[in-house]
C-alpha cells in the first residue's frame, strides 16, 4: 500500500478480510504484519490458518486476496505501481524519415 496509508487501519482490514473467508480459522486468529518498507510502498504479510488444507489452499488464498483488493479499493487505499525515474543525458537523436523524389 502507499506510504501515506495508516498502518493500523491496513493491518486491521487485512485481518478482517481473512476472517471473512469461511475456511480461515478464527483461532489462531489471522495476523497482518508490516513486513517491509518497500521501494514503492508498504509491504504486508497476512498470516492465517485453515483446518483443511487437503481441500486446497490456492482457492482460499484467492478468496482472501479478492476480499483484500475489494476492501482496499472501497477504503480508497492506494495500491502503488512500481515507479522508476529515467535520467536522459544529452540530446535525444531523432530519426527523420527519408523522402525520395
């Protein structure tokens, strides 16, 4: 999320999103951690348990991720894209089309 986001709000939102998925266990409770101050934003990890991994894990992660995306959008919390700065030195050569008569 963007650096201007409230870290407590984001963590609470992530945990609530995990709890909204039926297969996520309430005990132990999900935990959201600010894992890294990234180059493009704040990086979180969301930890949660399921009681039946034999029924698949990707489907639960997908449901949690979908809930997170919707919640972040609803709260107008910025999800930054990687940004890079490009410094150009000197004139930029421009190729002009050649014409033949």
